[in-house]
């Protein structure tokens, strides 16, 4: 099994450095309200006027709940989770980069959270301070178990990184409180939370503590969802009868959009065939299904995870790994409904998709999971933050025009500049914890085989019983497509350990060398087995072994399934896992007039000074000449005129780091 890993990738170390040096301290200042910042409001629903636009309240809420400060608890009902995700990002940061001051700040936060926790283990500042008589009674939108889950996940990571016993004690007391209130037994609540998260968190706590109650409770939450279609509706009706207000200002308790499908509770998980409702909820549920199946061997959970995977990846996912087609409920809609300008594509949703893909790999070794994992990571996840780590996207569109976002209410959610913070600030700390934990996603192990899932330069130590070895991966991926794996240490004890290498779906040809000798290539596999997107080396590895994998990485023109109306007769450019886009600052305005040339005309080069170093692609294309008469909107169809134009494309994740302007991923084909 993987024992430890140290990333050496220039690409990812730069992202982690920015998060470590800029983003985490910046977010610490914001959650403590040390820094004045204009808080953007996303179209998440509710009354934005009811929220302050210059204060987060996050840590202050815990101090009020602990009796250390007087006042009314502020911010969103789920505001506690911002602190928890920040703590989890710190945990992964301390794993790779010990920092006494950062750890001291995190320990201070843990102490504040401990002081806020009630004697019975309950922990949620909104209901402790604002509505203590409403605990566990408005679960359709209370986010109580969602927040609890994020704390438990953070606690597990922080304990593993620092051995802080207090944080684990808070987590187990909180989990025990939930176990005392929820379950199939008489007198308990027979249902779960409107926002999935606790299911996954309990599994992580079980993996750490081996406490069977947490595994059983997670399974209960997974299986009870959808068994009673009236469960959330009954809670809503009771709140209305009692004259209670919505926990999110401006949202009506009985609002139609928040129906059973939105909460994935219209059917039991075994019967779900489509990804429906709130996208983040869906992929958090899916992650728990996959991990639960991996830990228990439950074939029904595995089948449910498969159903969701096929629905998302085969019919409801964008080319960048973004998911969620509409701002109304931040939700999935119908198969192939993937608009580019009004889409949502929440950063959190792609973070959750990465979690889902990673845990599907724990179920079975299929390269398609690694393909989607790196697609989401290198595109939508990274697009969620600026290169300096100080501003963020909540929504990740594939097409923008600033004047439309400013003047069209239907596009108000589509920002054309990253914001410093959000009233609903789930995405920035979620992105931080994802990128800082990347080392946990590079490999997975099964049956004495090391599976290299991501190409990220690193040095990793593995233990299989008595067998201990160190594997060094060297690469300049994603810009270069040569990967070298060297076994630098091996104690030689125990049985054979084998190596399997991910073969990406985008790769048309590969060549594999062992100690300098060609042993396998696309049309001549030799003794190497290629199965489900992995190359299985036939012999056990040993100290001194060097394996070099060379992949053909060309810039290619991509097209969509013609059932995706928004992309019909359009083309995009992709190189390896990186999807490209055109910006007005490189190509002029009116990007809809641009036409790409032939695939063979695509040229690329690396520009180290541009956008922290990116591989730029140029296309010998054309621009349609607008020869309409002044003031004419329409005319009989006529022969179109074109002027040659070189089209300059940059990686999608790096857009909007220079100046505000138009951006497009899908362009017209060669005229």
C-alpha cells in the first residue's frame, strides 16, 4: 500500500505553493474577518440582500456558540463547513510541508470548535445559536449532517497529519451524536440530510477507527434515501405549520424546485438510473456509493454507482469535466442538455466528480475513471482559482461575453472576473483541499499491484507486508508525454510487487521501454497486457528497474455527440488532458465568427513567461467577414466571406487571468 508520497511535479508544486503561501493564509484572514473583502453573491437562491457583503462570520459563529462572544450568528446556514474545509486543506498541506505557525492556527481553530461543541456531541452553530429548538427537524435544507460530514472528513485528515487527539475526539463525539439520533430503531429519525456528505465522512472515519457503527450508519443513510418519498415534504409542511422561516433567507420552504429529485430522494439508490437534481449532492452521494461498495463488497451499491457513472459521463458531462447544466438548483437537467453560456459547472461539482472517479478506481481498475479524474482536475477544478490564488470562480462556463453577463438576468451567475469571496463560499476551500491532497490520487494499490493512475512527478514509498520499496516518477506532464518510473529502493522481502500504468483514452499510440529496451507498443504488445485502460507489466519490479512510457500527445480537434445541440457542428481543441479556449485578448472580439482550420494545421509551443508557463496552440483559421448592411439583422442567405486569421488558444484553466473579455471553448469548423 502507499505509505507516503512527495510530489516533485513542477506543474502541481506551483499550484500547491500558491495555495500554501497565498490561498490558505488569505482564506484564514477571511474566515476570521481579519481582511475586508467584497463578497460576491452567486445565483444559489435566496435573498442576497439579507447577507452582508463584507464579512464571512465563520470563526465568529463558533465563538458565539461557545459563549466566548455575544451576538447573533451570521452568514449562510452551512457557513461552518468553510472552516472545516479550510482545516482539511491545512491537514494535507502539513503532510507535505510542515509549518509550525500554520499548525498553530489550525490547532487554535480546533480548540474553538471544541469549545463550541455541546456536551452531547452536537455541533452546528446555526442551530445552537439561532434556533436550538429546531435541531434535526428541517433536514431538507438544514445542512446539519452536511456540515458534520465536512468536519469529520477534516478531522480524519488532520489527525492523520498531526496526531491531534482533540480533533478526533470532537469527530467521534459528533458521529456518536448522529448515531444516537438516526437509524432504523424505534425513536430515531428514519432518514438523512438533504445534502449528502455524512455518508462519505462516516466511511472515512470507519477506515481510521475501524468502528463498525460508523460503517453501518453510513450504509443506513445511503439505503434510506428515497425509501419514503414524503420524508422531506413532511418536514417542510411541519415547518410551515409552525410558522418557521426558511433557514436560507428568501427561499420559500415549499418552493417547487426543491423536490424529491433535487434531493435524490425520489427513488431508492438501487433504482436510480439518472443523475438528477443538485450536482454536488449527486457526486457526493456517488462517492459514498463507490467507497461503500469498495469497503463492503456490496454488489448493489456497486451497481448503483455504475448507473450514476454512466448517466453523468456518457450523457451529462461537459468536455472539461464540468457537471451541472443549470443555475436553477445548480442541477443536472436532461440527457445532452449541455449549454455553454448559461451552464453552471460549479467548481465543487468537479471536485466531487474527482472524488467519485477516484473511488470508482478502488472498486475496479478501469482507465476511464482515471481519464475523467484528470479531465476534471486539469480543467474545471483548476479554472476555479486564479493563478495567484486570490480570486475564484464558482461557475465555470465554456462561453462568456461580459456585456451579456452584466445585462442578461439569465446569465447573472456567469462571472467574467473571478471574485475575492462568495456569500456561499463552498468552492474556494473545497478546491484547496482537493489540490493539496493530490498525492493521494496518483496511485492506488490492489493485490500487490501498484496502479499509476495520474502522471505526476513524485517519489512514493510503498509497503506490502514486509516488502518495502520506493518508486520515483519523473515527467513534465501535462506539457510533455514521457513518463519515467524508477525503482530506487527495494528491501527484497516478501512476494512480488507488480506495476500497472494508466493508458489514457486520448493517446493514439504508446511505446514502453524497460531499462532502455523497447518491450511494448500499441500494435506489438509483447508480454505486456493492455486491459481496460491499463498496461500490466508481466514481471515483478525490483530495485534498479527503469520503465519509460512514451505517449503520443497531439493537439486534436474534438467534436461532440450530435445530440448535444449546443455543440452541433462545432469543434474544440484538446491536447492530452488539457482542453483549450480562445480569449478576445488574443483573437479580438466576436469570437463566434472564428473558424478553426484543419487538424494538421494545429501548431504548439511552450511559453514559459505566459500565465505561469503554458503550452499554447495556434490554428491557421479564418474569421467570417461581417458584410451585413448597417442596421440589418437578417437577409436572404448568401455566399459567406472569410478572412484568414491565426487563432491563438490557451488552456481553459488559465482563462481570465489577464483581462476581462470574451471566451469560447467550442468554435466553428473549417469553412
